[in-house]
C-alpha cells in the first residue's frame, strides 16, 4: 500500500464546542497538506489533552451525522492516548473534526498516513 506519513493537530481556545477540522502536515514538517478528494486518511494514533474535565469528540464526518473516532470524557490535564491496532480509515476525502471542552484550551494530535482511494 503506497502512501506517505502525516501528522495532524488542532488546538482550540474559547468556543471549542464547534467541530473544527484538524490541520494535516507532512511528517517531520510544518508544511500544511491538503487532503485531496481522492485520498484516504488512515489514523494510527490519537492524543487529546484539555485544561479542564469535559467531553471531547473526534468526528470522521460531522456532515454525515458524525461518525465518532473518539467520543469520551477527559480529566483536566490528563492525556488520552489511543493507538489503534488497525488504523482507523476515514471516508474518502474527509479530514476529521475535533470538539473539546468549551472556553478552555484543547489539543488533539493525530498520526497516520494518506493513500489514494
């Protein structure tokens, strides 16, 4: 399976309750990467940290009613680290969206790779 490694991140302040797309980067780079409509994002690892306890979600496609990749509660400052045994495969051309605890700093980091559909 051809492809290349990426990492993604989203840091939310203030109103973190609105789903916001993560930003993709080429692995080892600060160069943003746009996911093409013909590409698939495979997620291998997720790390989420919030300043206060609350609900967090990572959605595969909020427009389609929200397929949850992660839907959990966090404790203040306690990282949630998830490593998928098999990569989570997002729908073709979809970049996940993250929601965090309102009015606080929330961080979501992803690792994975992109392939053609």
